[in-house]
């Protein structure tokens, strides 16, 4: 699964620097696929402030995140 410029993603894993928040929405500004990893440049969804490059492993597509939340609610 890859991310594209303009995709809305949700953080599912914190970074080492404390710049990300679990469950917060971000927008993909750029997506770079390399042979050994895939990195994305993100911006804050609300402010548009650039936050730098991160591994795509820190994020999931917003649709997938919503589906997981709905499944958890229905299982209760």
C-alpha cells in the first residue's frame, strides 16, 4: 500500500522526536519510494504546517482507520 500526495492519513505510531500525535490527521505533501523504504512528507491537516519526512509505517489511510474504529464499536 502506498500513499500519494494529498492523501489524508492518521498517525498510528509515535515518532522518536515527539512531533506526531496518535489519532491525529495529517496530509501527505510528498511521497518518496526508495528501494528499502517509503517515506512521506507530511503537513498538519489543520494548520498546513510542514512537519518533515516520516516512515509510512507511522500512518494509516483515514478510511482504514475509520473502519477499525467502527469495528471496535460494533464488537462491544
